């Protein structure tokens, strides 16, 4: 991976930091009273939050690229344009712009993958937070519980209570 892209990706806050920010925004929304409204709010805010970080990352990439390619100074290009004309200017500038666009494409691809991964994890964390704040116990299964449940991300009320309820009602456990 390009070191510049790696450096820029590190500027995007962690999942935990984003989750804290979203919870802070949710607390400010006292009018939201039901689960669906809260989850919808968190989903939209989470997307907007990541897009803002993505925009900042793209700006930082362009800025860092320009700093690394200082031969693109305005005076040099103005002089080049005046002395040798538009076609020569394009020959000199276009390869550099293509280089920047390729870096942007790579960063966009990486950010898209980050956005997808974080969206799923944030969605799960947001559901858990809302449930717990409403007094509904739940857990993210780990270890042997996770193996027993397969691809289940969140158990309500929690795995032990679920097993107990299943036994009580004669249902098979997951």
C-alpha cells in the first residue's frame, strides 16, 4: 500500500471514537423517543459523520500530494504556459494529475471498505446501546457462545437468559 494513503487513513477516527460521537449526538436529541427513531437517527448521523471524515481525508491527501510535488508551483506553470503554449503545458501537467487521481481512487476504495465494515459494526453497537439504555439486557456473543450461535451478532436478552427461556418453554436452544 502507498505510504501516503496509509498515513491519511490513520487520520480517520476509530470505531470507538465514532460510536462515542454518535451517542453524544443522540443524547442531544431528546425528542427521539422510540427505538426506530433512535436507530434511524444514528444510522443517518453515522453515515454523515463518516462522509465528513472521508472528505477531510481526501482533502489531506490532495494537500499532502501537492506538498510532495512542489514542482507544480503556480509560477512555473504560468511561465510554462506563456513560453511554450497550452499543448506543452498539458503534456507536463496531465501525468501529474493522473497520478493524483490514481491515489484518490485507491484511497476511495480503501475508505469504501472501511465505511462498509464500520457501518455494520456501528449499527450493531448502536442497537446494543439503545437496548441497554431502555433497560433491555443483551450481549455480543463471544467464545463458545459465539460458536454455538454462528453468525448471530447480538443476543437479546442475552445468551444465558435466552437458553433459560428456551428451557422454560421447551424450545430447543440455538
